[in-house]
């Protein structure tokens, strides 16, 4: 038997002009299949933890309340914008790898979802997004000050819950992850119109912006059932890479996705001068002279230069390359997952949780939204 050293886990360990969008190769024929595959994979995962997820939804409704009626209405609205509850599901499933979930698991699952929801509310303001899960975003439904302050409410409530237990580790862990999320957002904002951004820098941004919270979700799930430090760290790496894969696929969706099933505004990254992987790859494949010529055109007339780049994109292999990167991170995440349980004689329940996590990783790069 291994001795748990979870109390020594390092909480900051690594494991962020309207133009016509080109049609993706063969996407229209398979979009329904891809969406159904992701929904089925996630539903299978949730079947393994169905009682926990039902209890989670009930507890979330209790947590998102206020004695002030107008604030309470906003919180109830926000509760519907969270989607499939990926992060709490990761917390419950990684806990199941090592033992039955506990009250601590439920509390930490709530923490990661509240932090995630807060980032969504703030991101929609930053991105000027009009839709979230087929519903108007909070700043559209109400106003920007309300959206910012509700996001702050969610953050502070999450930190209070994180520190409600006997150990200070969850509070330090989630604070570190939230700080990395903010750093990723700041770095991404600073990269606007920086068309010389490298892939390595971009992956670092995503590791903070998206990977950090997924990593914390997984590590804290394992920690809540007294998993050893090495297992928690492997699962943190799994979650971090899963977040990278998920976000890179979002880059692909923003250009080649279908807005109807995804339920969110598409095409916003390029319109807001955000270099994402397809554009970084495309520009990186130009000769130094051609890249410099394009940058000079951009500084003179951004709209014309971007229209030219869009035409280049239609003739490039950027779609296949972006998908390949997303799938590569998903595969690497699955390798970390196997490392986390290496040497364990898994019960049927634990094997179900392991399979569910693998399916989520694979389906995260074969979805619609």
C-alpha cells in the first residue's frame, strides 16, 4: 500500500471587419455525428457518477442564491450557462479512481465550477460574446457592471468554500489555478494583434488560461480521497493537457465550427485580432519575406490584410494541423491518466471511472461545442 502524501502537493505545479469563414473539409457531413459522439461520451461518464452529479446540481442551486432578489435572479440565470459540468465531473471521476467520493469531493467540485463560471462571465465581456449555451450572455441580458460584479461574487464565494475544510491546501490550490487563469487571460489580451506570437508562447497561454483549472479539478478530486502525491500530480498533468486539447479544438471550432449546435458566437477570435493556432501556424509557414510583407500590409490596412490571410487559410492545411495538435494533447493526457493508476489493481467501479476519463479526453477533440 502507498502512503498518502497529498498534504505536500505543490499547488502551482504545471502538469489559457466581418469575414466569411472557410468551410471545413468534410465537416458538414459529420457534424451531427461528432456532436452526438461527444454527448454520448460525456453521458457515459456521468452515468458512472450519476448520484454525485444529481447531488451536485442540487447543491449548486443552494449555493447560487442571494437574499437580494435582483442578485438572486442573476445567479439563477448564471447557473444555466455552465454547460455539461465538465470540471466537477473530472473532480468526481478522479476521486472515484482511488475511493468513494466524500463530502470534501463535493465541496471541491463546487469550487472548481464556481471559479469556471466566474471566468465564463468575465470572458464573455472581454470577448464581447452575445451568446452562451443558446442564451444571451449576462452582460447582454443585464449590463457590463452587473456581469463583472457577479463574476467577482462567484470568485469570492468559491474561495470561501475552498477554505471551509480543515486543510489549507484546496484554498491554495484553487487560488494558484485561478491566478494562472488570470495570467493566461492577461497574456492573451497582450497578444492581441501580435501576429508574430510563437506556438510555444501560445501553448503556455492556453496552459494557464484553460489547462490550470482542469488540472486543479483532477488533482483535487484525487486528493479528496487521500491519493498519494505522485498520483495527484499525474492527474494534474492529465487535466492540464485535456484543457489544452479542449481549447485548441475551440480554436478550430471558432473558424470551422457550426454555430447552431455549438450555441455560442463563432468567428470572434479573428475579428478581435486574437492570434490562435490556425493563424499562428499559417503565418509561421510563410517565408520571412512574405511574412514581413503581410505584417506591413496589416499595419497599413488591417481589414485588407486579414481578408488576404483568410484566403490563404482556405488553401492551407491549417485545419488538419490544428486538429492534429488537439488530438496529440488528448493522447498525451491519456498517457498521464494511465500513469496515475499504474500498478493499481482497479475494481470494476474504478475501471469505469478510468474509461470515462479516457472517453472524455478523446471526445473533447471530436465535438461541436
